[in-house]
């Protein structure tokens, strides 16, 4: 079942150790995916702020780059701790909320803000998707190690791109001698569309994996219905409540308020049909959501003013 454990003698606690390593690698891949998303959005928003919004441009430039690796480390720990059930529920909830927002406000409306609000949900979706796709794989740990290496490489280059743009884009786009800045000058407006397509594919896979992971714990159809019926009602009420979220979010407080409402709804649901570990994971997920939103506060403000 484990890629390296099958080559080593059976020792007490060895399987637990490989499971922990797998969870950390899955969390690292999810955290790197969030880092890539934020870096590309920072590039786009910085370019958009150059002409008229000098204060927001300077605020994005002044962000401490040394905190980026810290954000990845913290988010990796959070995603590794959260169980697959709660991660699946978070991914499903955001998918329904995103579909409702797109249908009610239009295809391109508030797309950057929606991408920023999906940070933690994206990490959960990637984590539970990997958990499902590699379940039972003979070399799952090695595959996760390769995925984590590739994700880390992409996150590093995306972070360097964002730093380059925030530091030198004004000069290079004016002098026209930097290939990267010239490319962004010509095609930088297409970054949100690229991110929308990537997120659509990611959450489609994550949702299928989430449904399969949740159904795995039920022994009969009646048992599954006892879980899915209140879950469907809870998600429907949450989607109705959140439908006007982008229009209501004229400041930072409504965004944090909606996080509390969403996690509160999942908490009440899992009190009735969940396990005690799910309750703990909901609190950890709340911390993860707040951590991602605090980090993206400057970009959320730029999106609201755009």
C-alpha cells in the first residue's frame, strides 16, 4: 500500500509514519497551488493598479516577501491536519457557492475576488483529490514526492515572477527590453481567464473525489441518505445566504463574517451527522480560512476597488 513501506520490514508504527508523510506531502501540494494562485493574481492586480491606484500598488509592493514561505509552511500544516472528510466538504461547499455566484452575477463578474476567496478551498480540493487518486497506489508516496517537488518549483517561479513585476515592471514595460514584462504588457489581461479555467478543472476533479471519499464511509444507502439529506439542506441554505456576498463585500468585515457563517453551518451539520474528529477539523479549517484571507487583504481591497 505504501511505496517505501512495502520495501521495509514490518515495524510497529511504520504504517502510521508513512500515512503522516503522505498527509504532509498532500498538504504541501495544496499549499503550493494556493501560492501559485496568489502570485499570479498579484501580478495581474499590480499591473491593473499602475495607472490609477497608486496606494494599492505601493501596498502590494510593500508586502514582506519573507512571509511567503511561512505562509506555505503554515498552510501545509493546516491541510495535513484536516481530514479528508472535512476537506471534501469544504471543496464541495465552495464549488456550489462559485456556481451560484457565476450564474447570478455573470461569467466574468468578480472573478478575481472569487479566486482570492477560494484559496483554502483550493488547498482542500487538491489535497482530497490527491488522496482519492493515489489511494491504494503501489508507489503513492513517491508519486506524492514528485508532485510536491513539481508544485514547489512552480510556486517558486510564480513567486519570483510576482517579485519581478512588483519591482521592475514599470521600468521594463516602459523601456521595452524585458521579454517577461513585454509578454505581460501584451497578454497580462488574460490571467484571470487562465485561472478560471484551471480552477474549474481542479474543482471538478476535487468534487468527484470528495463525493467518493464521503461515500466510502457508508455501508448502506440508508446510511448515506442520513448524511446527504441534511448536508444538501445545509448547503442550499448557505448558497442562498452567500448569493449576494460579492455585492455585500464593500469592506473587509463582510468577508470574514461569511467565513464564520459557512464554517458555523458545517459545524452544526457535523454535530449531528459527523464524528468528533470532524468537529476538531472544522476549527482548524476556520483558522486556515482566516489565515488565507488575512494574507490576501491588500489584494481583496484592490479587487473591490477595481
